[in-house]
């Protein structure tokens, strides 16, 4: 399946954007992402740890990126 099969390549850029938006709006959000049970358990564990100690020291995204890039 390609854009040529459906003639989408013959649409103007504005028409393609409208079509893309209509397709996006038609997607069921519940079908986009399924989180495995193990991952949901880990998320819940981390949220519980945070709820138990909301003052715990976290790191900013900039600090995390810098640490990763330093490796």
C-alpha cells in the first residue's frame, strides 16, 4: 500500500495535510499503545515511591542527557 496506489501523491499539499489530519483523527487512541503488565507494574512501583516521598531528589532532563552523553 502506498500513496501512489491511492492517488494521494496527486493531491495538493493542503489536501494531503487535511487527509492526514482526518486519518489521524480517525485512529482509536486505545489502539495506539499497549503497555505490558511488567512495565505497568514498574510504573506503579515508581509512582508509589514518589507518592511516599515527593521531596526525593530528582534530576532534570538536561542533567540526565549530560550524564548519558558523558559515558
